[in-house]
C-alpha cells in the first residue's frame, strides 16, 4: 500500500483501502478503479491523500478476483462494469484495435501503403460482435475514458458511435460499413499537424488553432489518393462544418454538407468533449447533452441530433452520479423535455427531479 497525495493520483490506479469523507461517509470502497470522475469527487470532498495499491502488486489474478469482490452491494454501476471480465476483455481488444488503426494510418502516410479497408472494418466488427447491444457498447465506451486520449483512440470511438447512430436512423448495412470507415479515418489529417500543437497541455494560440483547422483539408487530400467511397473523403473534409454556417473549412450550410459528415460531426463532438485531453478533463456527458440541447437544432441536422440525444441518454440509466451539491444517486428516469436533467434516486432514498431544481446539475458520473 502506498499513501499517495490526491494531486498525484492518476486514473487507472486502485484504492488499497476505503476512502471516507470528514464526516465518515464512504466515498469509495477498497479496490476501486479510479477514474477522472472519481478523482474529481475525492477533490470535491477535500480528500488529501489516498491509499493506492502499487502497480507491481496488480496481477491478472487479482483483477479477476476484483470482479467478484465482497463490496458488490455498495459499488456503483460504472464500477461494476469496470470490474467485470467482459470489460477487461473489451479493454484489451480495444487497445489492439487502436494500435492496428495507428499502424494502418502510419503505413499510408509514411510508406504509401494503401488502406486495407476490409481489415479495418473487420477489426471494428469484432468489437461489435462481442458487445452486440447498444447498452453494452456504450457501457464499455463510457468506462474507457481514462485509457487513451490519442487521435487513433478518438477515431475508433467516433467510428463506433457513428455506426450506432447510423443504425438508429435506419441505414443499410452497406452504408453502415462506409460510415464506420468514415469515422475511422475522419481525423487522419491530424497526423500532419505538429505533435507539439496536438499535445499542447494549454490553450492554443490563434495561429496554432488555425493550423489545427487545416487537418480537415489535409485529411481529404490524403484520402483522395485512395480508392474510397467519396462519402469517406467528404466526411474527413466536412466533419467540422455546421448547419448554421459557423463551421470550417468552407463555412457550408445545411444541405451543402454531406449526410455522413453530419453524423460524424455529432459523434466527433460528443467523444471529444467527454474524453480526457492532455489540457483538460473530459466534460460530464450531461453537460455535453445540455450543450447539444441548447444549440443542436441550429448547428446539427435535426434528423440526426434528435435521434442521437433521445437514444444516448438511455445508455446512462442506472449510472451513479454526483450532483454539484455533493449528493450521490442513481439515474432512474429521463425527462424527455430536458434530457440533461433526469430524475435521481439518492443514497438517502429520495427522488430529485432536476427539472424542478435549477440550482442542481449532474457534476460527474461516478
């Protein structure tokens, strides 16, 4: 056991002992896998240090034991997912897919090796075959946030999310394959941007931001050399365009934007805003959902954004959350007129309808 200052605690670490608040409330049980959201919760309660299991003591056998430990009755839904064998299998498989995608992009950029689209689609398909339902796919992705913030992981996430949205709006299997490939390759242009800019741990300067914006054109130029469906190329070029004309690189509006680019745009923004980055922690998904509710119908195609919002919120049912006043509870009911403000069943057996409490909001999923 190592006594670690809260400022040095990192996502992925395991608690070696229960963590209690100053008033004796259990915040995290022993053997909890720490995430960015849980670390934020510890900071909220003013926790100064945490007992951590040294990395060298964590073995595969211990990980398997954790999935069935005796604290089942008090751990959160997310913790149950992260402790499950299926999640650990998914995490390993996911890591392999990210590396394969990275290799494929690098081979194209550095060796001019053509993109093996069939292989890429097979790799994503295997993740689907092992996690067939919408709920299980998003359960896995919700709990992968601390694992990898690379461009390649982002592209894999966008491909998975976009494919799910494509299924929700009734696309054919052939179109779903094209859409998935568009997600996998939509940000390939970022490989042409200086790593110092992409991984800069602070705000970009105006000139640096203008350089980053060039990735859309770079991506389209790279993909134009490949025998790809034109919708894949247009998705790379247009995924930052917005229906109200405020996007880039061309300031296109409404029907000027490719439909697949519109779907990729939603998946891209959702994943980018909820994922951790070197310069900030990921936003709570309900903060992102609230943003979509405020501006979604002007910036995104209503056919896609409304379907996405109504379906994505269902994947958070049963998740444990932390409210801004320190209250913990579980999401039990969505409010259709305000999707970012569901009904919470608290640990003290109360029900809080967030639509009736404007002073409260979901601060984190725990």
